[in-house]
C-alpha cells in the first residue's frame, strides 16, 4: 500500500529530475523553444505522470518543441526513473501549460491600459 502523499512527492522529484535533463539539452532539432517544467502530477498507482511545460516562443516553435518532447518521452521517462531508482517506470505525458502565456497576455494588456491612461 502506498502512502497518501507519495504520488505528490514522486511527482515533484520527477519534475525536478526532468527539468535537470532538459536543461542539459536533447539532440532533437525540434526542441528550439525555451522549455520550463511548471508542474507534475503522478497517478495514485505511480504508473503515469503528467508533466506541464511552458514553452517560450511563437506558436510554430511551441508546436515543434512539444512534438520533440513527446517524441523523446520514452527516453526521458527511462532516464528520470533510472535517476530516481524507481522500480517501475511511469508513463510520461506532456501537457502544455497555458498559464504563463496567459499571464504574459494579461501583463501586456495592463501595460497597454497604463500607457493609454498615462499612469
């Protein structure tokens, strides 16, 4: 039986190790955008992990980078599981985190209003 907080702890460790791997770089030419791992959620049975990423760049760059990450998912999940010494390798799924892009959009709109109003 797993501890109730174990999936959250393993997800955080998985996110940390995946961030470190991505910071070192992958040899996929599609990975041209700047990737930030913003969060991770592990299933209760530790068989799947969803990882949210923010990709800075134009829409085309985001699509290509996300496709490159999905292509490298098997390699990345194996490497992270090896580093964490997990008995079973959880299936890695990437999700695009729109919160950073939405925050940038809100910030830009607020700046426009501030400049228009002369604050």
